[in-house]
């Protein structure tokens, strides 16, 4: 788990990360400890990740946001780069080459 932080910028190096595993759920009401989907997308980009694997969503109700809201917000934040989201549903297969 992580809240919104500028520290991910410090992870960026000369080569990109293949995959950032980022939490996208349980932000309502725990915003200080859990980032929003938009913040997760931004922090993954700041770290230089090629793809983002969202976790902590669609499995069981952890908090107040509707169960599908986190992935929908992440897809909207990614926009035309939604292809960089490694999995959209729990159980999706992800191959890293």
C-alpha cells in the first residue's frame, strides 16, 4: 500500500521498469494511506514504468468506493495509453518478456 508521494520520481533511472505493481483501491476513506487510481497512474509514470499492474480492486469490498470504480478511474486516467495497464480484471494473465 502507498499513499500519494513524490518519492516515485526518485526511482526513475536510465532504463524503465517493466512493471509497476500499484494499489488502486481502498482510497475512500483512507486517502492518506491508499492512493487513488489517478495517483497510482501518475506515480507509475513518474517511476518510469512501461506497464502498470493494478492491485487491491474488484476482489472484495474493502472501503466505500463502488467495487468497479477503481479500475474504471484507472482506465480513464490512462486514456489512450490504457494498453499499458497490465491486467483489467483479477485473474488476467500477465506476461513479462
